[in-house]
C-alpha cells in the first residue's frame, strides 16, 4: 500500500468494537492491516498495554497503536513493527529521527469505540476524538477551562445545545493542544474557537500567539453518530486548500475510504470527496 500526502492530511479510523474477526493465521502476501495487532507492537507498548486494568482498555490501546504503525507503513518502506518513536518533555510522540523515515508527523487519539490517527507530510498536526454522548457538567467545565468568549457562546445555548457544542469546543481545543505538543502547559483559556453560521460552521480561531492564528486550519466532524472528532494542522508551506481524506481500517484487513460529514471547517480546509 502506498498513499500520497501532497496538500492533504490523512485521517485513519479504527473502531475497536469491530476487531473481533481478525484473521487467525497470517503470512506472506497479506497487507499490513491483516497481521494480528499484537504482532506489530513493541515491548514498551506491550508493557504499557499490560498495565491497563480493563480488557476494553487494553483492546483500545492495541487497536490504536497498531493502527498508527500500520498507517505509517503506507507512506514509507518501513514495516509496522519497525517504527520507533521518541517523546518530547510533555509526552508528545514523534517518529525517531534516527530511523531515517520520511518526514511524517502524526497525532493519535482514542476513546471508547474509536481510534484515530492523523498523518501529514511534515506539518504540525493534532487530532482528538471524544464520545459526544457522555453526560458532563458542560456549563461548569466550560466556565472553569474554556476561554471567556467560548464560555459566553455556550452560555447562550439551550441545555441540549450546550451539551453538544461543549464537545465541539473540547475536541477542537484538544486538537490544537496536541498539535502544539506542550500538553496543559498551554492554558486552555489562552486560545479561542468560534463556530459561526450553520453546519458546516466556519471555524474561527485566535491563538495564544495572535500572529499564529492564520496559520492554523481545523476540521470538526462526526465519524460516528456518537463521536465527535477534530483535526488541527499548521501547513508548512502556503499552497491551495488543505484537503482532509479519511480511511477506515476494517477488521478484514481491507482499507476503505470513509465519508465524514463536516460540522465545521476553517476557510482553507476542505473534506476530500470520497
Ligand atoms: C494527554 C493529552 C495529549 C490528551 O489526552 P486525551 O484526550 O485523554 O487522550 P487522546 O487519546 O486524545 O490522546 C492520547 C495520545 O496523545 C499522544 N500524546 C500524549 N501526550 C501528548 C502531547 N503532549 N501532545 C500531543 N500528543 C500527545 C499519545 O499518542 C497518546 O496516546 P497513548 O497514551 O496511547 O500513547 C493532553 O492533551 C491532556 O492531558 N489533555 C487533558 C484533557 C483535558 O483536561 N481537557 C479539557 C477539555 S478542553
């Protein structure tokens, strides 16, 4: 499998509930997506997985880290099990520069029911997926963590709309934090999103460094009715619009294009037609 990233950000999805029909045997000639997931994890990942308490958590970890390794292998001649990663002081992983791999950047996110991996060619990227159907005290969390502008926008909403839109802001904010790679050293109220108009909303963004705001592009969408996801990217060179292309890694080992309906897009960002 070889995929090209020119002017695009690719988003890979796996839904752990689907993994039960992985093939029992494997061998020459099967795609990287057909090998059992546990075969591609390294010792560190297996140890981290083993420390997770619940089987569902272990399965989600295995699915997402195998997805990352397999997806990366679609852009270079490195087999899934041979990728190595290093992490920065705040926990953000990237490909080990000593590996001699193509200049890929990635961001991984997982939550119950979904794993996503965003991949770009050298551009900073962050991705986040959350369950949008969880009940949370959205008004309290927004007051405590979000920027005053975001909080004011949410407070004008009905309780149902507040609950829904809270997760839109949350995933967008997480995508930016993850792209920057500073963890919560970047205060959540130091940058703001605005969602304007009817879906797909126009995403407005003011960064912690105002000079940076125009460099960031975001997409917000629902990969499943129960989940919300966001991806943020800072294109490394000005070119045409950045296109977001989605792929679904199926349990059979096949990869299929995934159509997602956008809830919001920055000007300059578009969803690739399937
Ligand atoms: C850890 C953090 C990156 C995200 O955590 P999360 O949303 O719980 O988890 P996600 O599944 O989206 O992301 C986890 C993955 O991000 C990556 N990651 C870890 N630290 C990272 C960092 N500093 N920057 C970017 N990516 C990071 C790893 O690949 C990690 O996967 P792994 O733990 O399986 O190795 C960080 O942003 C955080 O702690 N957020 C706090 C959440 C919060 O309070 N949000 C308030 C609402 S806005």
